[in-house]
C-alpha cells in the first residue's frame, strides 16, 4: 500500500493542495487533493512535475565551490568557510552597499525563504536589495499602497459571486492567476458564465483566457492607460459614478475626475485601438452590473505606465461601487502574516518611497528595494558604493530581467558571488559558491503571501513528504548562518540559538513583558513552524494565546491539513473597508499626486511596425522548470507567434530575425491567427545554451532569451518596474 501525503504546491500562486503517493523513498503518483478546502482536487501539469523535480539528477544536493573556474562539490562547512574568507573582507573594505542581493520568484513560495530573507536583508544593511517584484507586480503594490495604505492590500475579483469581470493583461487560464490566488480559474469562469455572468478580456493576443471569454478586445500593447482612462472618463461624463457605501470613505474624488477629464474615449480610441463606443459600453456595463470587478495583471504592470494602469483599475472599481463588495473586487483576510490585519484598524502610516536612490541612475527605492534592472550598471560603474559582490536567492536575472547578456557580462566582473539555488543555471554559473535548497518534497510549507491574495480565505499547512539527507540544512538555517557570518559571529555559531534570539526579538516588539509567557506558549515549535504558530495565534482568526480558545493555532491547522482534511476553510471574502485601510487619512486615496502627475504624461504613441509582447505556457514556469522531462516533452514552446498575414508579407518560413534597439536573435516562427497584426509574442525564461549551464534536459531545446531584446533602462518611473511588453522590434526573414 502506498502512503498518501498532503502537500501544497509551491510552483505557482494557485497554491493547490496535492496528494503525493509514495512507496518508501519513491513518488508513485501526484494528484489534486480532492478534500482540499481551497483547491478541491485541481492541479496542473506542473504539480505533477514535483516528482521530476525531486528526482532531477541536475538538481544540486551539495554545496559547490568554484576552484580554477570549475565547480567542485564541497561540504557545508567548507562552503561557509569560503564565504567567510571571501565575502567578509570585501564588505569590510568596500562597505555594506558593495554587496547586492537579488531575490527571485520561488522565494515568495517558500516560508523558509520569505520569512527569513528579511533577516538577511537586515544583516546585509545594503541599499542594493532587488527582486523579481520589479519585473512583475511592483506597480500594483505601489498603487494599492498609495490608495489603501499598505503594499499588500490588493483587491481581487470575487469570481464566485461576480456578474461582469473585465480582465486586462492577465491570462489566468494558463498562469493560474497572479495577485489572485484562484485555483481552477477555468472551472470558475465556466461556472460564472453558466449563471449568466460575462467575462471580457483585453489583450493584444487572443489568449486562452480571451478565447474562453464572452468578448475579446485586442488592445494595442502598452496602451491600457488610454482605455482605462477612457472608461473612467465615461463614468464621470455620463453620470455613472456611484460610490455607494464607499462615499464616506474616499478622498480626492474631484481631483480624480479632473485628472481623467482629458481622456474622452473619442480621444483615446485611436491610441489604444479600442473604439470609443466600446469604451463607453464597457463603462456602462460595469456601472450597471449588480456585481462586477476589473482585474489587471502582468500585461498592465510591465509597461511604462504600470502604476497608472494599476491605479485606474481600482479607481474604476471604486467609481462603479464594486470595490469591497460581494462579487466585486475585494480584500482577502489572511489568517497569518498579513500586515493589513495588524496595527490599528482603519488608519496607519501609509507608505513612503524614494528613501534612497540607486547610485548610477538615481532610481528611487520602493518598498525597501531598488529596481532589479539597475544591477548591471551598479556592478559596471566604478566609484564609491560600486557593487563588488552579489548574493542571489532563488533568482535567475540573466534570463528573467531585461538586458540579460549585459548582466551576464557584468557578473563576470564581480569579486565574489554567492547563490542560494538548486541548479547551476544561466545566473548561478557565475557564482563562486552555490548553497542548494531542498526539494519541495523535503520541505514543509505554509503560504505566507498568497492567502493575502486568495479568492476565499483559508489556512493550510503541509509537512515534508521525505526527510532531507542527513546534515542538509533547511534554507532558513542557511540564511541564519549567513546572518551570523555577516554580523561577525563566526562559523561556530549555533543556528538554533540564532533562531531563538530572532523570535524573541520579534515577540518583544509587540508583547513587552508578556514575552516570556508567549515564547513558552510557542514551545515546542522551532524555526518557521514557530513563526507560523505565532502569526496564526495573533492573527484575525487566532486563539490569541488562550483569549479565543476556539481560534486557530498551528496545531489545529496541521491537524486539519491532511489528505483527509485539506485545511481550514475560513469562508468567502467579506467587506473590509474601513478596517483594512492603513492610510494616514483613514480614507481611500483616489488621487495620489504622483500618479496623477504621471497620468498627465499618457498620450497616444505612434505604433511601431512590430510590438513584442510576452506569454506563458502551461508546461513552463518562468526560467527554471525546463529541465523536468514531464514538462519539457511535446512541441517546442519557445516560438515567436506571428500573425499569418504578417508572416506571409515578410516571407517568414521556419525562423525570423527579431531585432530591437538593444539586441537581436533568431527565433522559430509559429503562425498564429490569435496575434493581432503588428504584434509578435515570445515567452521569457528561455536561452539555456549558455556556457557552463548544467541543465541536461533544458539544453536539448534551449530556446532564445527574449530579455536580450529588452532595454534595462526602460522602467515605469514610479514603481521602478521593468518594461517587458510592447517593445518596438523589427522582424525580417533571417
Ligand atoms: N520578458 C519577460 N520577462 C519576465 C517576465 C515576463 O512576463 N516577460 N516575467 C517576470 C516575472 S513575473 C517574474 S516573477 C520573474 C521571475 O524571475 P526570477 O525570479 O529571477 O526567475 P525564475 O525563473 O523564477 O528563477 C527562479 C530561480 O530560483 C531557483 N529555485 C527554484 N526553486 C528553488 C528553491 O527552492 N530554493 C532556491 N534557493 N532556489 C530555487 C531556480 O533554479 C532559479 O534559479 O521573471 C520576470 N521576467
Ligand atoms: N504556466 C505558467 N504559469 C505561471 C508562470 C509561468 O511562467 N508559467 N509564471 C507565474 C508568474 S511569476 C506570474 S507573475 C504570473 C503572471 O500571470 P498573468 O498576469 O496571467 O501572466 P501572463 O500569462 O503572462 O498573461 C499576461 C497577458 O498579458 C498580455 N499582454 C501583453 N502586453 C499587454 C498589454 O500591453 N496590455 C494588455 N491588456 N495585455 C497585454 C499577454 O498577451 C498575456 O496574455 O503567472 C504565474 N504562473
Ligand atoms: S496550478 Fe499552480 S499550484 Fe496548482 S498544481 Fe499547477 S503549478 Fe501547482
Ligand atoms: Mo511573477
């Protein structure tokens, strides 16, 4: 009889509960956990690939040290000694800012990394902290922070009760949702339409989500601000604004009205490619619907006006009265770790940006970070504060960030590089030391980030399916050890003692003289489990250390999270305004001045002959899942989608040359009637044929790096987010 284990999938934001069947040390099968209170048995092919990931011979299991240009296996002690020997003197000599840190996407999916990386950031005390957030969602975080007071107060569609859903720049049918944890979007969209709901998708490509919707509007890449401002204009113009319950909770309505005044649909239509009549109809439809939501994702964030777009989305949600209402755009209330459930309800400090600037191009700090696209210039440019060393945590910017080839060259110039990673890939091949993480099946899991973005509230936990090899540290232990090294406490330090100190200081901050009692109550948990127990217990559903005896504890969540239990369901989303707000005014700020100033810059741009956009594939996950045989099989995925009319006109056969202002490559052509004329699409995360990459399967069909075509200087100035979409390219036969 195989054993059954419950495991939450860490591979995308849907966070599906999986049932992993094992016999001894082998995985026999992986399927969706039917009893999971949140995902109800759903999974995608990537969930199944956890077996291949676990067994991947290329996945690192021991630390590597580069000696004479070649990686050799090392013990953990040797690796830490090498870090101490090389990194500490560098930092001593050149200062804390000389060490940069990049944090990648998987860090958001691991409690070990998400909960402990902030400790490393503190120990490093460098201004050069950068993450995949500035390749992704920083515009949405900034607009939410300015409107609602916290970076993680992000409204999301309550799809199960919604009547009209407008999606811009998201393809949840393939991505499984982002800033919107919604396993089985497909099933939920189908159910919505079956009960008479309508889904409209705005996307330059007829995406899988558009194909399954009621209406597809092919917008010009990068022009969403025009469309959204046209809709907002119409709401004011036609007297459709109806704030309902929110009327007493907003500031800046008149300023918002004045700001969108110049954007009549009749003016914006030419620039965005959506007819004025359609813009006006969408405005009416949203205003008249009983329950509706507007949702914008990657395609709206990764453009020059990412923050403006993200703000307009929620401005429309407010103006139509659908924000924070059942079936509209709502806020989750997470059981643990959610800053918007902590502190004084309804009021807060708001946010500040630009507390520091990047040294070379003066890009402002946002949410404690600098844009990851400044990394290459910070390494290349001599002077005080030049980056001499780099630590990467689960991050592959050589493939995931614009200007990959430039960055790869810059990394060669570093004096020292350390990677916490599980592969020798395009980025980590440049490292001097690599410290491996665990297979997800050897790691425990609790979602720290995604319950704050879930379409329904829940609390789930999964333990390790297998034991890690003896002597292999968990990643939180590796991080704490690095912290100790940086703080000059040497190699002999006891990691458990470090963890005890860290949690004691966390607890002391809010508990004062109650600290010893709370620490005693958290016994016997250690490491991330102790943090989870603490956060659950002080959280909005928690037992408050005995004051709410029926409330949640880790023990209860664990007991409910088995193959037969599948977690704790905490119910459908409920209205949270004003309690969720953390703005200094205690109101929703509808007209943040920095955003209004940038909106004034929005105008119709002349269309280039070709615009390049990205896309995702069901069997791929950013840059690092291409080495898993179950995902890698099947047709080639790194293809350039070209409208057939364009392909004929250009005489394209198998391949095309794609040239931008900064780079050039030859891509395999796939003709697709889903593409608008003048728009081509390449997926990101490919280009595995670089020297030194140890990815045997991925190397067989390496694909090309679309980020070699993108300019690392192109950013949304407000959020620092990279421009990844709507980039002008020339297409020719090779
Ligand atoms: N052109 C273009 N570029 C894009 C995008 C786009 O749409 N278009 N999308 C952007 C987005 S949204 C994102 S989030 C970024 C992602 O960009 P990154 O976060 O830089 O890249 P990933 O491809 O997710 O790489 C993850 C890294 O983590 C490692 N890893 C995996 N699991 C673990 C683990 O458990 N522990 C450790 N220590 N390491 C692990 C992998 O080996 C890999 O090196 O890409 C961005 N780049
Ligand atoms: N299978 C799979 N799933 C994933 C990932 C993956 O790599 N593979 N990555 C994960 C990550 S890190 C993230 S952040 C999420 C992202 O999740 P989504 O935001 O859903 O991302 P995409 O699937 O890239 O969809 C973006 C859509 O925007 C469109 N688009 C491009 N430019 C524009 C524009 O200017 N305007 C408009 N309106 N649309 C535009 C594209 O054609 C595309 O259909 O997916 C996650 N899930
Ligand atoms: S949809 Fe996402 S969370 Fe669910 S199985 Fe697939 S990769 Fe894992
Ligand atoms: Mo992402």
